[in-house]
């Protein structure tokens, strides 16, 4: 890790994954046909970057569309102008350097003189990655185990971690699942399958904080009750939330923090601190069929509730993901989804093998919809 002076370190700590630009406010109203201008900067060497493609996106009537692209000139500058740029028009910019996108926050035409978009050199070195908070939600269901992950990653280096290349796809932050894991669903970026039980997040991680979240299921027919968490990066704090709250983990290294409630759902909260790469942490759960069925109604909404709870512990989710969930409806749809999930769980108990696969696939689709509903409700709260 490079040790820089305190001023630079303090400045870099203020960087955030989805707001990598500095805005110079002018407070001036914009006439029709206004100009959006600025430059692209490498903050490591404080040099402007020429030859970087910058895209202009406009948000209108709830829709986001790319309008234009420009390449920065020899001075690293760009400029967009036209009658489509009117006062109060919402927009954002995305600079592309070495295939990595660097979006700004959402801005309004006329509220800035110049926009400085910060970009970084790419790196395949994962040595600067630290998991500051790993939130792991585990809940026993009639058909297995529902698992939700919300991971906060700190890139303490001075370059963007892009992982290694596998053809056209990047292998970024790695996660290792169990043999019985099925139905992996990413909620912040795309995942790609690696060797064995490894999966890789594909999003680049600029210096500062980033967030990764995904869900999956553990098939109850192949689950013996021991969930193994693989530590692949230095982890400051692993936060484990168990549903139902009556489930207990005994002995070291689990620190029992008692029952906690998120959005009217109770969890048992455990913590394990300062985990080093290479460690395998076994979480033993009382996975018996009588318990699973007795808890059926209280556990039905685990994954949506888990993600809502996890997001309440974090900063705002990716705006592009929030936009993707804007069309979901409210309480009535949520109740209908849970009713359908319940019916599927009933059918799974006596289903033949060929029918079981169809039911599991349908359950996966319904759970994804339920997650979207829950996240939308959280965003409006």
C-alpha cells in the first residue's frame, strides 16, 4: 500500500463510487441552448487526460437516454452544446478510460460552470482491497437456505481495480459459494462463473468505497446444515444476521450481539472481526425438516427483507439500479408474490424431480420480483 501524505489521504477518503466528479457551482440560470463543459482529470498526478470518451445522458420523464459522445481534446476538455440543453434539464456524464466507466452524479443544466470528471489508471492487483463490512443474511426456508450478501469494499490504492480479463469479460472481486448454491442473482453488477464454486463480480472498483450485493439459495436436498463462508480478502468485520432470531451460534469466533429488528423483521446478530484471507468459517445451522416447515410463514420474505435491512445499513444504492425498480408496485403486489411463493413451497414438498426444477425456477423468478418490490418500498420510506 502506498503511504501518501495526510492531505491526499483525507481527500481520497471522500471519494465515493458513484460520485467521482467535482462540481464548481455558479448558481446561474441557464438559457436555452446552454453549454455543458468541463475536463477529465487524473487525481493521482493532477494532470488532465486527453483522448477520453465522455458520454452525455439526459433524464426526461423518468427515462434515461444517451444523447451525445465527445472525446476530450489535447487539454482534456470536453463541451456539449445545443437547444436540447435547457435550464433545469437533468443529466449526468460518463467518462470511459481503458474500458472503465466513471459516472458523475445527476446534475442540472445551469448549476455549474465546469464539471471535473476524475478517472484513474486500471490495475489488476487486488492487494489494496479490504472488506470493511460483510453483511451476510442467512435464513432457513422450507426448500433450503436463502442467502443475501451486502459487501462494502475499500480500494485503498490509487488505481481502479479491474481484475483479470477472460476474453471480453472481467473477473473482478471473487466470491466462493457452496456446492449446493443455486440461483445466483446480482443486484449491483453482473457476475461471471469461474472455476469450481467461484463467481466474480465484474464492476471496476475505483479508489474509495464500493458496494456489491447479490443473493442465492442453498438447495435443501443437498444442504447438511453447515454453511461455509470463504474469506478471500482481509475482512474487518463480518456481520451475520440469522432468521429466525432464535437460531444460536455457540462459542468462538462468533460474538452474539442479540436480536435486532429491520423493517418489522427480527434477526439474531453475530459478529466476527479481523478475518484473514484463506480462512473458512463454518456456520452451523439447525437445518431439520420439522423446523423448516414450522417456520414457513415467518421466513417466507427473507431475501427481500434482508436486502432492505442491509441497504438501511449502507449508503444509497446505485441510481441505475434504483431506476430499474421504479416501475414496481406496492403492498398488493408484495402480498400476491408471497402468496405465490407459499404455494410453490407447498408444491415442492411432494413434487417429482422433473416438476421440482420448474418450481424452483419459478420460485427464483418470483423472489427476484419480491426483491425489487422490497427495494422500491425502502426507497420511498
